[in-house]
C-alpha cells in the first residue's frame, strides 16, 4: 500500500510540474521586465511642470552624499529616496531608505 501511495504522490507532482511548465512555455506574450521602465519621466508626466523651490516645503529628498571628513563639505550627492517633514524635528520615509540604521543618517538643517 505504501509504495502505491508514494507512486501516486510522485506521479501527481510530476504531472502538475509538467502542466505549469507547458503553460509558461506556450505563453506568446513577451516577458515583463518589472521595475524597468525605460521611458523618460518627461514622457510619463502629462501637463505638468517643474515645481519651484519652496513650493512644497514638507517634501524633501534624501541624498547619498560623499562628505569630506575635515570640513564636512559635500563633494557630490545623489538623491535616492523621498521623505516628508512631519514636524520641525522628524522626517517620515520608507524603511528601505534607511536600512543601514540611524548611524547612516547625518543630521541636516
């Protein structure tokens, strides 16, 4: 009895896998490259315009900055995440933006 149950289990798994593989292989649609939007942002924004400095004072950009140690001057910076000011001392952003913890955040005014 046990060998028969084992055979049915293995047979069922094999048939199910073959059905899934054949469905994937027969799909004529091109594969989606998720998250790889190649269009320019100017094409995706319709009827918009650049916001002036200070128009949205609660919206900020988090910068990946290369800083000189001696004078704390920024040598270069690249925005990598957005955030929102929720008070005069607190910023709200996504967790993945600060995954390295508080030690990776420099205070700024």
